[in-house]
C-alpha cells in the first residue's frame, strides 16, 4: 500500500470516528435540558461514544443501522438508570435523536457526495493523487462541519420548541411526538435500501445514474427534520392551550369559592345586624330582671346572649375577613369529623398577595388534609411566618399511610379521573404566580406541606 493510499484510509477512518464523537456530544447536548444534573447528560455522551467506538473498531458483525440502535438503547438505559422520572419523555428523546442523527448525517453526506465527485474525482485532476487526497481531506472536513451544523440546528430548534420540559409525558403524547421521527428514519431506510440494491445489481451508483435521486433523498431528509420540529411545536402549543384551560378552570374555582365566601360573610353580617337590632330589647329585659331582683333569670339570660354572640363571632382572626371565613369553615368541618384543628395563620398586610389567590391555596391544601388525615388523635396544623419579602405557609396533618411519589416530586392521590391531583397542582400554579413553589414531605406519621411565596 502506497503512502497516499494509507493517508486516504487513515483520513477516512478519522472522519468516521470524528462524526461518531460529534454525534455523541450532540446526544448529550440534546438531553441535557431534560436531565437533573449536568453529569447525567455527560454520561449519556460517554456511554454512547464508547459503545459506538467499540462497535466500529471490532470486526463488523452487525450493520450500521443496528449498531447505532444499540448505541441509542444503551444511552437510553443510562438516562433511565440515573433518573427514572418521565420514562416516556426519555423514549421520545432516544427515538428522536436516533432519527435526526441519521437524517442530519445523510443530508451532510448528500452534499459531500456532490462536492467530492465534482472536485476530487473530476477529470481535470485525474492522475494527480496528492492533489486528489488534499481535496478529499478537505471534503471530509466539510462533511464534519456540515454534520455539526445540521445536528446543532436540529437539536437547538427542537429543544427551543419543547418548552414544557419538566411536564410528565403520557403514552398518547409519546406516540404523537415520535411519529415524524419514525416516518423520517423509515424513509431513510427505504431510500438506502434501494440505493444498495441498485448498486449490487448493476455495479453502478444510483445517484450517479439518476442525479435527481440524491436531490430527492436530501429533500426527504430535510422535510423529515422539519416535520419533527413542527410536531414538537404543535405539541407545545397544545400544552399551552391545556395550561390556559386549566387556568380558566382555576379562575372558575376561585369565582365559585368567592361566591361561597361572600355568602358566608353576608350570613355573618346578617346575624350581627339581627343581634344589634335586638340589643335594645335585650338591655330592657335585663334591666327589668335586675329591677325585679330575678338575678338567676338575668344570669341565664346573659348566658344565652353570650352563647349567641360566640356563634356569630369568628373564633379565628387572621387579619383578612375572607381567610377568617375559610378557616372558620374548615374548623367547623374538622370539629364534625373529630379532627383537632390548630391555626396560627396571619395574613400579611401591605403586600401584593391577593386574598382570593391565597384562598385557592388554603382551600385546596386543607381539603387534601381533611381527605387524607388518619390515625389516632388526628390533627391538622396551619401556621405562617414572613421574613422580608418571603411568606411561608406550613400545613401539617397526621397520616399513617405512605406517600407514593412514583416519577414526580408530587405524590399521587387516591382520586381518579379529572380531579386526580388537581389540588396540589393548583397550589403550585398559584405559588409560581408569586415566584414561589411548594414542597411536600413525610416525616414518620406526619405530612408537611411547605408553600413559599414572594409577596413584595
């Protein structure tokens, strides 16, 4: 083997390894926004590159398509082992990358084929081996650059379009999202199959015989990547619509709660007005009883008035009439269910915190507690404190079971259907309106819900 032939072989192998490493790095970049830690995405790249390097360097036993599929499966397993949340999203990432890897590299290959045939193997430089090699090395570099560009642009656009990266993906969403990827990679396989069959049967290149075949292939690869991007964008727009619908439901719930609380306040004020209207009569009656020296009857009458006053006077005073009514309702409900209700809640004054936003938080949180409190001596405890612009709400309840978090940072509920888990998600939604969040944990037989809000 001559020196120039050895240089050709080394350059060819180097370009394949370079593209392999680049695609591995791109894989890590692609999954990075969806992983908890940076090292997890780096490990995906390392495993993918390692598997593909081994499969490339050992004597060929399987085809390229199967080899790259093994590499992607290995990378998927690494993602799943490190973080078992949202498995369907990880399947989407693996399938999508497998598809865009083939499509982007094939697009670069089609452009490289055209340039290589025009410059390297053109008649004008026939017989000038070193010049051909230099041009060939240049086209290899161009191929690598084109691969980087196509992969980087495709990955960047898809990750930018995929806005709700932390949302749990369902099976239906997975099927919808991976369809363009499956169509694209299937089309790639069909085009390559006919290319190989034609070359095997005729000994000629199909792209040389029919120039439009290369152009048609490039167009198919390009449209397939666009289809993946369009479907991802449509999916995210659908998620936005869902978000808006949930927001509308939240507003309707707030309005419903508002009407309920207004009704309770009106009832309270009506009772107070009635009592004030009768105060004169009560005073006259007491004066008469005292004047007639009927002290026992006067004492009994006073006790009756005191009991009536306690029934209409709020036992819980937070600084907000709306919150007072909510907590009084929960106190009465807790007493009916023989649940000890402890409240040390104070409404933060002179802040941007809306009482009705706070009512959504308290209603949902306390309803969850009422439904799930269990064990001997059941209790619900509510407290709050403010430090500078941070307002913290802590709600505790006794719970003898065990929270099931599955693949989310919020536990599953015992509800089913439309109301499944809506309480905690409504609380989180309102908390994030105030640049805050919620945290739920279980300590022995106590569940603690912490809610942080920025109120300034």
